[in-house]
């Protein structure tokens, strides 16, 4: 028997002080000792004004790894009757884990030091935060767990540091003499991605006081049968197919910046709304009754303000035109934190005092890896704190 599940606590962790647009290249470093020609153009388009990095501004070195910022977010859930010793299920996700093996979630458990529990990693890009949340939700809904924590995190900055591209820059020096920038597909993402972690606590009953978010449903669709890879790392496109990092020796991986995150920007722009909004919602709306007036808040994860109007058109095309005054996003202030973004958005809204019992939220998380998408409906339950 499926039982109701409630998000009762939400926590976010953003390392160090915010980094503004003029500070970020100094923090990430100059590739080949030269400023990026694309940086200002990309920043004007994406609208991001500040973000956070684990890179220490004094030393230029990372001060925390991914497992550590994940653990910091999860510790923010603790207190009162919620302690690490009571945790039944921990699901952690990231597109940028600290290592290939072992799984990210067991490294998070190691940082937390909580006793043996079910520990699960979900992989992917932005969407893996939602797959983690869905696993945790289903674990509690099925009665397998009394409670579960889902966490999404990213440490993209260490992948974006200039030193990761020096091998490629030096090997292509003659070619780059007239165009002294790394390939746009790599440089583009240096100015798009940032670091952060967020976590939620799910239980089978709502908070005794204050508000909770009931998880009504989470629907996820992949269109990998129809679309090629668009965003990837640890691989290179060869004759229209991804060729993985293990096919190259260490010197060649370095020369090609093979571990850098890459994105086919044209493929992204032409297809992201069509598949992750319109095609996904058509499938969801065939099984669920959705109307724009049902939702008090729409929480969209998108990588850039460039996509805001396109997203609005996509919603209108499937008759779900939620007015933009009901949208809630903190992209421009918190940055694009990938798998963590939906948690960081929910944390700010949940703890803002703006929510009221009975309100309904629709959350949207796409990823361009090979075009996948998730939508989630939440309902606010409980009583508002009169002091908020």
C-alpha cells in the first residue's frame, strides 16, 4: 500500500562568499594566460550575477570536495527528533562526484559517519537530483523506510579551472595563435556552472507544527531513443558516437581536455524546450489532469535566462501557460548548480514564509545530456507560523 510522503525539512549549502561576474575568471584562472573572448557574451545571455565556488579565494585551491558539501547540506536537516542515527535511507546524486568509483553516496555517508543504512547513488546530470528524490520518495511511500534523505550536489568549479585546459592549449598553440581561446563548447560551460548542495528530509507524516510539502507525484522521461548526446564529460564525439575516456591514454586525455564538460550549444537551443517541456508534458497530461490555474508556484530549473521566454512559449504550446509572476527561480543569485538546483530553489521558497497551506507547486528539471526531463507536483500542508 502506498502511503503519503512529506518533505519536512530542506537544507542548502553554498560554499564561500558569492562570486560576481568580474571575479569569476580570476577565481577559475586564465587559459593560456589570456582572458576568454566569450565570457561577457555568455554572461549577458545567461543572466547569472553571482554564484559560489569551493575554490578558496585566498589559496586558489578547493577547500571542500563534493562529498563534504553534500554532508554539510544534510547536516542542515538535523536537529530535534531528527538525528543521523535514525536515518533509514540516504540517496545522493551528482554529475560531478569526486571519483569514478566508489559511488558518490557512500562517500557522503563516510563524511557523515551515520550508522549502516540503505545508501544509493543516482547518476546523470541535472536530472539525477530528481531521480534521487524519486527513489527516496518511493522508499518511504512503499513502507520500506520510515524516513529518507535525498541530496543533490555539484562541484563544477574544479573541472572549470584553467589548469585543466593547459594541456590542450599548449598542444594546439599554433592553431590557436589567431583564436586564443579553447573550444567554445568547453569555454561556454566555464561561465554557466557553479557549486552547491541541497538536501530534503522525507517522512511518512507531516511536521507536527509548521508546514510540509506533500509529494503528489514525480514523472520522469528520457528521449535518448530519439536524440544524440548533447552534454557530456569523459568522452569525445567521434563519427557521431561518444567514445569514452578509457579508449585514450593519459597523455591523449590531457591533450584533448577529455575530462572537461562539453555541450553542443546548437543542439541544446534547437531541442531543449521541444523535448523536455512539450513532449514530456504531453505524456504527463495524457495521464494527469493539469491546468495552469492549479499551481501557485512554478519552480523551473533552467541553465540560463536565455531560455525563460522559450520555456513560457513551450508551456503555452501544451496549454499550461503558468503566468511568469508565479515562477520562482534563484538562478541569477545562486547560480546553475545542476543536480542541486531544485533543492536550493525549494529551500529558499520553503523557508521564506511565503507558502500557505493548500498551495500547489509544480517543479521542472530538464537535462540536455541526452534530453531527459522531470516534473514534480507538491502540495503545501500544515499550519503557517504566525511569526513568519
